[in-house]
C-alpha cells in the first residue's frame, strides 16, 4: 500500500492582498516589467508573462494592470490578440489569467471583470476569452487510477471530489448568468487544459515527497540510482537533444510532434542567467553522458511546471524518466516552490492510449487531479465572432490536411 498524503486544496495561484482594494477598479496598459512584478506579488501563471507573449508568435501582446481608486496596482494580465485580416476587430485571449486575488473576485466578479470587458470593447475586440485560474475540484489519485483501470474511460469527474471549492461555484454561477460560455466539455482541452496533475510541495521534505509516490515509482527511483543515472539542468543548448528524444517518443506513442522551432522560441523566451523566479531549463537524465530522457521545465514564482518530455528506448531499465522528474521535483521544493505542475490531460482518453499511461505516470509520482474553472468566452459582437469562427474553421481544415500529409511522410520514414 502507498501511504497517502491528505488531499487539500492546491496552492492558490494568488497571494492575498495586504489590504482590500478601494473601489472602483480601472484597467489600463502597463509595462512588461510592471506585469511581472505584479504577477509575482499577487500570483499568476507563466502563461501570463511577457516571456509567454514572446513565445506566441502570430499573436499581439498587451499587458494590463488592475488599479484601485488609490492608484494601487492590484492585478495584472497578458492579453493575446488576433486581428481579422485587413480589419481592426480582434479576438482577445487571457490564458490562465489574469493574476488577481481570485477569492476576492469570486465575492463580486463584476467589480473585477467589468473593467476588463470595457477595455476589450474600447480595443475593438469582438470576443473575450479568459482561462479562469480558480481551483474547482480536486480528486485523490487513488480513485482516479481505479476508475482508469476498471472502466477504461477517464470518467472520474462523476466521482465525489476530495475538495470542492465554494468560491468556484459562486464564480461559475455569476459567469453563467452573465453570458460567459464554457469552452470544452468533460475536461477535453480547448486552449489550455482544465484538468491538471499537481503535486503539492508545501512543507514537505524529500522523504515525504518520496513516500507520497506509489510503490512502483519508488522502486524505479532506486533502480535509476543503482544504474548511475545523473540529472542536470541546461539552457537553450539542450534543445537538439531534447527534440530528438521528443520526436522518438512521438513515433513510439503515435502522436504528432511539434517542430523544433516551437521549442526554440519558448526556451529562449524564458531563458535566464540563473534559476530565478522566471526561468526555463531543459532537464537531462544521462548515464555516463548518454542522455536517455529530457524535459522542458518552466518555473514562475511558486510553481514549477513540466511542459514536454521525451525518452529513448536505449537502456530503459535505468528508469531515466523517473530520475529526471524526481530531481526536478526536489529542485522545485528547494527553490521554495509550492506546486509541481505536471500539466494537463483530457477525459476522452481510453485505457489503451499511450497518453493514459502518461497520466498514470504522473499520478504515480504523487500528483492529485485538479480541475480549474477553465476557459470561458464572452461574445461582444456576434457578427464579427461568426466571421472569425468561419475563418478559423477554414484555417484548421487546411492545417489538418497539412498535418495528415506530414504524419504520412513520417510514417513512411519509419
């Protein structure tokens, strides 16, 4: 039996304000440096940082600040915008953001969100999409794993949750009444995932983190130690090795890999000279210099996130992937992070999917399943929104044909 850590609500992405804001609030543009300063103080996702704006080529970035009546900055967010070609109308998107004191927001959402809507209308946005970074429910890993094993489909969202956040219920009720439509259903990813796997690092020693893993994970950590696996963190120079292993994993697990240029832009956007509160690193697990697994990690504030990874079939018994995640988890805890974010998945996976195996890998590491309120969309102009949807549908169809052709070429190479 695995000793279970009691399930509590995961670390809040927002720190409490030292004193309540003075009403009314206003929203206006701020500098990238001001945005980072506020996000680190109030709390927020790496997806709300200037670095993420730089990484999202093809989108225009605008940094916004929330100010109270005294001029105090009490929140910040990144707006990514796409403009309809040759027109000034745009689609505005805040992924996993903005960084606000969400417990306060849930008490009276209009006071916080109406100024953002007013800004979007002034900026000629025809729709506003926002990923609400508020914990809705949390499930313990054991019921989730049992549901996967017993029923095949990941239908655990019908099970009782270990944590059910009343603030999320209030926020969702307000959003429903005010025309904010949910995007995606039953955990299926639209934009950023609503279901995440998160290890709570708060106040836990290395021994306690290891005890929170299942028996197989602990055995694999020991196997890696005996096999001489070493783990190191490198900068953008680790891109080539990472991408080679990532592509090998894609071929093995039958998913379409992203191009190297995508990761190059991301790694360089988040690159820093130290392991500060905003940084990206490639973690490499190797035996005598032979890299067996690699992963892209991003740290922002109190959260350490695993984004993408890959491994080779060589020397599989060395359990390099387990060693890599274990070292990254310890590094995160040592740096004062409160959450190790394995990122998301969707509930449409079947039990035989390789990605279901990845989910079980994350749960075995001691992660619980966390559901966020997730992405909602407010339509500001139905005419322009319909035009944009038609244009995007045509673009998606073209991209699918291109991806199918590329996947066919890749299969031929194998």
